[in-house]
C-alpha cells in the first residue's frame, strides 16, 4: 500500500502538462519533463498490480487496494488520455518505440485494473474509457515496433471492458430490447462502434483478420493471443440484438470458429503434455458457439456449426473436459449438447446434417477414452435422439400420414402422393373434387386458403422451409400416437370427465426439452392455455390457427388438435396441427 500510494501520488491531474511544449514529447522524440517521466513509470507499475494482488477478504466489500484504485482512477484515466493524444494519436510523427511503449502502458493499465470487478465497472462507465480502449485496439498492429507484453494487451484491455459477470441473455420469448442488462451490453458495444468511426464492418473485419493471423500456423495456436481474440469476438457478439453479432455471423464466423475448435482438439489429442493455451482457446471457441448459434432463427447457425464439424469438436472437448480448470467451462460445454442442440432436432435440415456428421464421429472417436461419465451420458442421449428423429424423417416418406382436408365427411388417410392439392394454397390435400368442394363450402377452407396464401407473402415472419414445416407436423402427430397411452393416463388423472373424448382435449408437446414434455388442456379453454399470443407469430398465422381451433369446436369428435412448442432462435414458435379424430383413438 505504501508503494501504491507513491505511484498514485505521481499520477495527479495537477501534474499533467497543459501544453505539448512541456509534455515530454516532441516530433519523434523526448524532452526532459520529470513529471511526465514519473507518471509514465507509475502507470507501468500499475500494469502489474492485477497479477499480484490477492482477492479481498470475504468479510469486507472492498480491499484497501480497490478503494485506493477507485479513488485514483479519474487521474489515471486523464494521464492515459494525455499519453494517447501525445504519443499514439500523432501516428508516424512519434518514434515507433515510444508509440509502442505508450500503447503497452495504456492497454496494460486498463487490463490490469479491470481484474477487479468493482474497478472494471467504474472504468467501463467512465465517459471516454471504452472509446480510448477501442482506439488503441484499432492501431494495435499498426506500429512496427514489437510489443514488450507477453499478450496482445490492447485486445485484452478492450475485452476486459466488455465483460459482464452477471450477464444472462434474455429468456426464450423475452424481448432483448427491453431487458435492462441487455441494454447495458448494447450500450457498451455501441460505444465501441462509435469509437471505430461508426463502422460496424470495420470492427468485424479487423477482428476476423486478427484471429485468422493468430491461427494461421498451428504451432502458434496455443499462444495467449488466440484465446484473447476469441474471447473478444465472443464479447463483441454478446448481444443477440446488436448489429455486431449479425455482422460477425454474415462473415462466416460460425463455421470458422467451429473448424478452429476441430483443429484444437486434434492438437490436444496429439499432445502428450497439458497445454493450457489450447484448452483456453477451445473453451473460448465453444463459448462463442454456445452464445451465438441460437441467433435469428437458431436452426440456421446450428446447422452451419454441425456441417463445419461441431460434433467432432464437442466429442473432442468431452475427451478433455476432465482437465478443465473451471467447472463453469465444463458446464457450458455440456449444456450445448444437453440442451441447445437437441432443441433444434425438430428441424429436418438440422437432423440430416447431424446424421451425416454422426457417421464421421463414430468412425473417428474412441468413446472408451472418455473419463467424464457425465459427458458420456449426454452424448449417449443425443445419439438416441438423433437416431429417433432421423428414423421419423425417413418414415415420413412411406407412412400413411396424410389426410383429406374434408374431415367432416371423409376420413381417408393415405400416402401424400395419392392426394390432389388445392391450387390456391398448394398445401391442403383432398382425395377428390367432391371432397374439395365440401371442404371449401362447409369445412372452412375458403378462409384458410386465403390465409395460407397471405402467409406466403409474409415470408419475413417465417424463415422455416416447407420441408421443415412438414416435418414438424409429422413429428407431432407421430409422437402423439407414440405417447398415446401416457396421454390417456394423464387425461384420466387431470380431466377425468373428458378422458373418454380425446378430441375435446388439446395435446401439447414441448420440444424445448428432450424427452419432449407432454400435456393436455381442454379445447374449450384454448385461449387460456395457448402460448401463441406471446410468441412471434404473424397476425395472419394467428388467424389461421384460430380458424383451425374453431373448426374443431364446430365439429366435435371429428378433429384432434396438437399444439407443439419448438425452438426458434431466442424465442420459440407454436405449431398447430389438426388431425382426424380417429387418429387419436387408441388402437
């Protein structure tokens, strides 16, 4: 504390030169200014404090060093700004060695002091601090003089100011634009972009260029630079609603990071010694994927990650997960395969990608080598899910699952190709012209047809392909039949008066978890239980769902309704399926 007081004593705002003539800097060189020299030495000393200070005693809120640092931070910031404007901003007018020393000093101070959570928040909230960190990060590789630091300290400094220890992404169905913490994250990212000239692509392109350079040579991937830049990419992409994330995704970052993770696990497998640098980079890679693959519609990025080798990367990480230093890192890796990817195994496009990748994983992976039994159990469950959903997809081609839309008068269920399609919506099926006429006049298809056609014009509301949409309905009806005994028992215990009339109950299947969560609610109370009002459903699709519910109510016993919940990015979508009443009868 005595030394710290001396250092902070020399970092006093009253000692900052008011003119560059007395600042200790001339064009390309130094002049003699003791106050500037002493402040420089003191700031250099502060670049080491984060490595040697013990954490505060649990009985006190702040350690003495934290209190002193918080008190002195305004002066530290003003001195850092002084050195930036006099030794970095002038560019080539300053000698390279002097410019680099100032970059190392300012970046080192911000990174070192940010090791304290309490100080980090104060630094980040200081007007101009994130902007200063961004500007020295932008020119980090522009100086020809090599850095004396063992890490890219300017990248580390900016990354440190973008850390939110208590940040939790908005929940499914939540609005990221109104979440307080999300807004705080967005605010810091906005400041980064503004400091970069308001150009989002500049930030993304520069970061992408640096990670490519850092990983161009396999023998250097273990160096701290790789993990630090990956962490920075992760924090710049932290907000699901910020343009930076979409810009990174559009540049192909998902596939790049996934392929890098595959390379890293290969290096870990070949290494006979513990390489912490590789493990740090692997965790950073998977952490980025964990945070971003559910962006926009979700299934797009899950599919891209799987196609780029995600299953190989995950199984490789699982083999080494017992060596992770941080339990939270292990939990994050487990959660991707236990919760995130399974949510998207309702999309046929993802299922097909997983099926293809699974063959390669089985050929290359020695599962007997896994030392973490929890990871082995998660993988076994995922294998079961992947096979189950792929089989259902294959069965969809042959099972007699299509039905005539004239449910009131026709109960024909047959191969899809044996039906004729409505020429208006190109979706609804009929077994004859007569059935089509009846359904148009009496079955309500006149309204539904117009709504379906309108949905085609509302493509902005739904990015799901027709193949995926068809699979949703097939999966829901298949599972409704598969779990029918369970549903009957549930009906008898929950709604005993309606148990003998399965069409009077709506079957709910929650595919946000595996195995899917089953439920029932009375058709008569659909408005009370249906989740569609809270989801991102187009007004037109909502009207169409309402019409299907009304049709089932108007024709008791002739229709069955299945309400499914499926993942769709940061939210979820509600899929309503209508089937002949006989379909839900026990055989």
